[in-house]
């Protein structure tokens, strides 16, 4: 996994460190113990993200260099400061500037995973015998780079998450002037078509719901002569598979949407950083 590649970790940390807000010691007499450095805490967060283990186990895997209580407090401190969202937006902007996002075509799809601890934004999973789970709705460009996402319970349908996912693209300061969007048959509904028209999509490729014996087809929004007959959903499905390799996304133990969003942001940051490093090495930049 590239998140364990030292070159990628160093690149991500350099960006994260640049955006960490300065710490203000509010003790009246300055009597606190020396503050554990941020890089050490970040390393424990990374181990937890990759392995999916608990904070206590992450502390042990890092040889008890810092207590799980300290790391958890730092984690929530950074969430409150919108650090992870800020760095994710910065990483996507850097990728767009250096490599270029391919926004002529985007794809959106949902992915359901376990959330055994329950909490905010979880629900009974329809694919895991009703056990608690969470879902993310992910938008990617034509090459599979994540550009927006929305999180909710596993029992939520993909359709209500489409608008928040598209809003998330704008939230990352990306232009939504997209020519075409690709969706699976779960989005084949009049409400989806109305939403896409509202967001200004001139064309969409949506797999039609089919009855036994019906030919496979697609629907354009609005329908056009010469409309595309092949979807381009494989990039988002591949990226969902990549993200599922991260233990905390595959089996989340965070009990808040903010916590799961932080894990998603971290995974996206590592994915984008690895792509940028590959681009640099390929062209000897």
C-alpha cells in the first residue's frame, strides 16, 4: 500500500504540517508537560487508518511512543480545525495544476462498509445481514481521482447522496462545469434527472433498469441524437476498491461522520500524493 511508502508519507506530512494551526498554551502558569510533536501523532493516525485497528492497538504498533489519549485528542483537535478537509482540497488543487483533472467525464457511485461501533451516520446494511454499516458516495474524474464524496448510513439509497456529493466537488474548489456524468442503474429515476439538470449537466449516461429479456441500454439527460452508449463507471468502481484497502474505511470504528470524513480525506490525500510522485518520476521532474 502506497500509504506505507516512506516517500509518500514524507510528502503528505510536509503538506499536513504546513496547514496545522499553531498551538496556543492556555495554561495560566505554563505548567503543562512538553507537547508531543505532531509528526509522532500523525504516524499513529496513519497506522490506524491503514490497519483499521483501535487507538490503543495503534499506540502499541508504534511502540508506545505516545499515548492513545494524546493522539485521539490531537485527532479531534485537527478535525475541529478542518485540517483534513483543507489538505484534501489543497492536494486536489495541486494535482489539477500539475497533472490536470479530467473533468469532461465524471462518475459517481456508492460503497457500503462495516461500522460495528455504530454512532452518527450509520444504519443497517442491506448487504451484511442488517449489521451496522456506513456508506460513502464518491465522485471521480475520468481517471479515477476522487473529487467529491458524501457520507451516511449503509441503509441510505444512493439517490439522496448524489446532490451532497456534487456539492462536495464545489466544496473542494473545483469547477462543476462538467460535460457528462456516468451513473449506474440505481440512479435511473426522474428525481436524479431533475437534480442533474439543476446542477447544469448537459449529458448523462445512466444504466437503465431492465426487466428480464430487455436489451441493455442507457439514458441521456436530456436525450440527444448520438448520445453515448457506453458508460465510464469503471474509474469510480476501481477507486472505491482502492479506498476499501484502508482498514478504517473498510471497517470504521469512528462514531461520528466528522471522524469518518477525516479518514476519507487522509486516504484521498495519500492516493493523490502517490499519483503526483508517480507523475514526477515518470517524467523525471
